[in-house]
């Protein structure tokens, strides 16, 4: 193959829209088997936002921290998922903040029936590249994430975890057929 053809093929690959990618996560309660759910991540290309949809049942009514954690290791339940996925080494924040962990997805909100319906777009996570969440754990926490805005004695922990409490449910994010 000629050098010119290699260059053309390389430029074509750069500018061709990649196929849609999809990943799924089945959430299982860490200590309460009634907490469970499924979350789907869809992306039209590496530099495109990710659509996050799904539902989680068995939660107490109210807000619950919702994060991608560093490891997909659930060999000892949710405790072995590690810290929030943070390849950019930033402080914790909300999903629309410029300073945030890649894995900071904010909160899910459960109604009086304990069901949280999830539907949002995130511009930081990805299903490929340096912000790839595939193979990592998705975790739902006990309490509301303060989005890094904790004050006083809660300020230091807020910048790391959002003071969202213990891990209620988790699962590994895996690729799915589009």
C-alpha cells in the first residue's frame, strides 16, 4: 500500500463518525438485596456526550449519590470498587461543574415508592478514550451527594466523596450490543 493511501486512510478514520456504542450496568444491593437496578450508557462517538438512562428500586425516598468508581473489582462487594474515577486528579464536584471527578454523576432521586428513574446527558464520561468508564463500577450511595459544596467539618470529605455515605448498590459497567 502506498504512503499516500495510508495517509488518506488515516485522515478518513479521523473524520469518520464512529458507530454508536452502548454499555450497561446491573446494580445489586451491597447489604440489602431489595436495592437493584439497571443503567444504560449510550454514546454516538468518542467526543460526543453520553446518554445515561435506567432505574433503581428499593431506595429510601430522596437523593442518593451516584458515581463511577475507579475499579470494577467487586470481589468484596462495593467496598473494593475504590474511590471515584478521577483520572484528571480534580476535587469532587457536581456533574455540571468544571472541577469534578470524571465519575461524579451527581444524585439520583427516589420517589416515595423507592424508585429512581434516571435520564440525563453527561459530557465528561465516555465509553472509549481516557475517560472510559467501561470495566469500572457504578455505585449508588446511602445519602445525597453535596456536590463538593460541604462546609466546616464536612468540607474536606466533600472535596473527595461529596459526603454521600456508604455504598448501597453497585455493578460493573460492561459493553453491550448497540
